[in-house]
């Protein structure tokens, strides 16, 4: 019998992965803070519907608000926004079995925060780059497949990580099992810095990256992340067109241009045209994950004596948009270029 799984955060990432596992026969329950979303998932007449070009289907599963959860689970997949990690972990802790674990299906270095609360032994890492958007209660757009990687945070190969790897392949058949999950997470931080930049403008990911005059900006922003990663003794890995070596100090314009072209080619056909960060700012009008993804890199850079000028300016710009002090505009990217 397959172990039960609790998905804590049934939005774009958690809802998509969870729906696939429900369809594969797993005993999945969902937790979310949006009452209308919870009601839709558990309603016999509605359920959780996945739409988009990858596949379309509806599943039904138990769903709860955090205050209504009862019982323990050996496996909890955490998929809340990065800045809600600490609060979510404190809420789920009473429901985590002593021999269980929390899997972070999040962006950023959330595994470090999770380990502080549930313990490193009960923390498992993951890296995801598929495209999905929460559309409305009970509906998620799965726009495109992307890289999915899982691994123990200490790099060991354990029976539980082998089991998890086989389970997650029901969702992504090309998933990867790694002994260095942080190399992927730092790679995503570097690529993600470009998505945070895209979010301050109006163009979609592919169109934004393709602006030739912004190549120096892409090199500078990703390069700052990679310099900090090097100081942290991490060698970031690439995925889906993003080649970290092309943005390292000493790399050529041609190498960066080739990687940008590959990222454009990956993103161009996707139904998900804009980043989740852009949707937070433009559609959902809520705070982004910038203080959990980009600001920590700036802070680590300061600790190592590395000035992250572009990243710091990007953080300030996003806060201005969040606070209603600045509008989304492609001109913002030109301002960043000159920062």
C-alpha cells in the first residue's frame, strides 16, 4: 500500500504535482489557506481541475484549511510561497510523523528554513522548473513540462529518496535523482534572478529575454548570483537552456547569447508566458518571494565582500511595485541596466 501524502499548499506547484499523484492512485490530501479553493477540491461536483496543453483532467481528494487538519503523515510535500515557509512548517509540525519528512517543492533555499523547524533529518530537497499557474479556485493551468530533481540535503542515497524518486516519476518521467540538490537550487536562483527581472516589465519571459540590448543585464544579474554561489563553494547546474558557465566571470558575450537563445526556445512554446513573480505583481496583487530568493543572495554577497549591485537594485524596484510606488513597465529593465 502506498503511503499517504499531504500536500501543504495546493497552488500552482503543489496542486499540479498532487493532482497527478491522485490520478496515479496515491492517497493524497491537500491543505490550502484559500477557503474557496479547499471547498472546490473536495466538492464532489467540482474537484481539482488541471488544464493546459500537457493534459486536462479533474481529480477529487480530501482538502482542508490548516486549522482543520487532523492526524499524522509520514510524507508532507510543502509547496507554499517561500516567504510563508516558516509559518507553514510550524503549522504542519504536529502532523509530521516522527519518522517522516517534509519535501520542499519550492523556489529558493527553503530547505534550510524547514530544517531549522522540523530537523535536518526530516527534510528532503527538490528543484522544479515546470510552468503552472493558479487560475481560480479548483483550477490550475499546467503550461509546460520542465526539470524536476529530488535529493537528500546531505547528498546520501537512502531508501526513502529512492521511493520518492520512483513516486515523483508518475508526475515527471524524466525526473532526476541527485546527490547535490543545492547545485540545482543555486542554478535556479541564478535563472530565477532573470525571472524576477522579467516581472518588473510587461513582456513575457521569451520576449523579455530576447531583447538584445538587455544581454548585459542578464549577464550582470545572473553573474552576481553565480559569484556568490562560488563563494559559498557551490557549483550551480544548468537546466532547460540555462547554462551557468555562460554567465560566469570571464564568459563571452557569445556564450551568454547562446544560453539566452536556448532559454527563449524553451519558453517560447509554453502556455505559461509570464513568470509566477509577474503574476504576483500584475494579477494577484500580492507580495513576491524576492525577500526569500534574491535578498538572501545580496546578504550573502555582502558577507563575502561581493557587491550585488544589480540584485540589490532589483529588490528595491520590486518592493516599490509591491508598495504601489512604481508601475510595471519595460522601461524598468532599462533602468536596471543603468543601475
